[in-house]
């Protein structure tokens, strides 16, 4: 790590011609906020459906110009672009902006620039990114901070627009936050050059969204932006050296420390696990000789290895902010994970049924598969360019059967043939939603008492379902049919 001085860029918006790229969860709040600050706002959006027209009608009441069905053409007079996360850097709009010398900010960058307006004290950010585990870690962190009596919220990529939060939308009159737990995606970080977190973590790095970033190197570099300008701690994953490499490359404030987390026994300046206890050897008086007990592994639900890692990362950020050990324990005990993340559905005739529909890439599926010993695996969907050889190689000895669904299931079947040829495979040649009950029945046939039927698709869901939530709900409903005796 190298150090530098503080950086901030206050900006006035009154009269500025600003183009907002995209509507949706973050574009509408950005446009609304900028209009309220006196900017002359035009929103461009490629799609033109009923939902978009309703959003446009609301914004037009505020004096915002909305152009639907054309996201490529740069509006005349544009002086700044604020983009929503999904737009690729290679979009024609941004290429035109680059040619014209027009700066592009993301919605997170805008939120950062708006902090502290109107004399409010700006709440520091504890920031989380990574290929997998971001939302769970941010929610754990918020639970720990709340247990410490701090006013906080889990915000950002989790679905709560940062622009609204920093401007006080939806807060009670006169209240403000002590600290924010902020989830940031690689998309958001790409367009957020000025963000400077109090402390931050990159949970893990694995190939994902490479079609957007262009390469693994570019993807990792965007993730690493989260460490830039950190003031207290850059938290990294000891088991994933690439995350520590990002810390080493970061420019940080004087005195900022590198803090590791590990599922093993921690060294100095690390958090880890000793005999079922989560311990801290980073934020103690003598980290070379002392360890502070934070919580028990049993306080983490579910206590799958990757979820314990999430808990350690959240604890590290909370401890960096000065949270007491007891609040870490109480916050983890109070935390309840969202649905479809290693969610226990039922036990039927000695077989456990687990919904991890959120495992939409190979890295997430690998973590899920590592949590169980005897697995019948339900997998498949849209591969998004992924390959499955490494995943199958690492998980082969745990597999007792596999049921494949979805458009790209052949890719998984071929990897199984190469690396787990003795594992029974049922290939369901269908991509309709009705495939899930059949998949569960086939998995039940392959499972034995003491085993686990695990939905961890390693693929996106949109070939069969609206989203991963609907896929998980279909799995849970099919399992409930089993418990009703319909086999």
C-alpha cells in the first residue's frame, strides 16, 4: 500500500446540463436528486415499456426530459453523464462522451459527491465488494453495527439507492446515520473514482462479468478501487491472494492497515477461527500475543465455510470502526440471511434439501458444494460464458448424483464426463419452469439418508425463470410437494 492525502471534489449542479443514462432503481433517484439541485436533466433509456413510461411521467413532472427507446445518442449540450450500473463502458453514449471530453460518473460517485450537503455530517462508509457474498456480508455488518447502538443502514448495490440515503430521503426528520454499510458492485466501482471509504473489503475474486469489463485484469482492477483512499483498514481474504495483491496496489491514507481474515488460525493483524471460536488478532492491544474472542461459529447461520468467512469480513470492518466484541456476537446472532442463500427447506426421510439458487456462478456454487459431504446436485441454466471443469474437479468426491436443467446444461454434463465419470447424471432436456418438480423428484431418487439435495445451479436463471428468486421458490415448492407425500 502507498499513502496519499485527502481528496474531495465538491461540485455545484445548478444550471448544469446532465444526462442520466438509464432509469431503474438508481437512475430515477439520481435524476430526481439532480433536478432538485437545479440541474437541467435529460434521461436516456434504451427500452420503452409500460414501466419506463410510468417512471418517465413522474420525472417529467419535476422538469426532467426523458428520452425512451434511444440510449445511444448523446443529448446536445451535455456537460456531465451520470450512469446507472449496467451500462457497458463501450456503449456508444460513453464513446461519444469520451470523444467530446465529457466526464462520466456512476450513481455511487454522485452519491459520494452529495455527502454532507446542507451542513449535515457525512456518515463514513464501510464498503464491501467481491465476486460472491457481498449482500450477506453487508447485512451481517449492518446487524453488528446496530447491535453496537449505531444508526446505520445496508445500502448501495443491495437495492437501496445511495443517492436517496445521502440526501436523507426516507429518514425521519432530524436523524442522520453514524455509519453506512455499503455494498458496491464492480460496475459501480468502475464509475466511482472519488469514493474514499473508512474501511473496505474485497471478499474474493473469480471470473465474472468479463463481457462487461473485457478481461479478468480489468474486472479485478475495478474491484480494487474500493481500497483507494481507505483511512483505517483494507480487509482482504487470506485464502484468496489476489485480494491481498489489490491491497498492496492501493493508495491509502497514512496509518491505514492491511487486515486479513481466514478460516484457519489467524496470525497478527488477522481475524480467524480457533476451536470453533471467531477471534480477532488485529484490533487488540498486543496483536502478537493476544487474541480477542468475538463469537462462536454456531452464532453464524448458516455455518457453512464461506458464510463464516463472510462473518469474519463483516467483523473486521466493524472492529475497524471501533465496535466492541460483544456487539459482533450479538449482531451475528440477530442476523437472518435472505432467502435462496444456503436456505434449509426441509428434511425428508433423512435427506436434507437446501436452496442456494443465488449461486449463479461457479465460484458461488463451489462454496456451496464445499459445505456438504454427500450431495445430489441440481445444476444448470445460463452459463454466461463460464466453464465448469475446475468446479467439478474440486467437488467430484462429494457428488452422489447430478440432475441437470437449463439451456447450458451440456457444458456441465461434459465436465462431469471428464472429471466425475462414475457419478450418475440425469439430464432433463427441458427449459420450462415445470422442470423443477421433475428435477427434485429425480434428485430424491438418487439421494440416500444422511445426504443433501442441493440446488446450486452455477448458472443464471433467465433461460427458465424471471430471476433466481423464482427458481428458488420453484425448488422449495417442489420439496413441499414431497413432504405432502407426492413423489
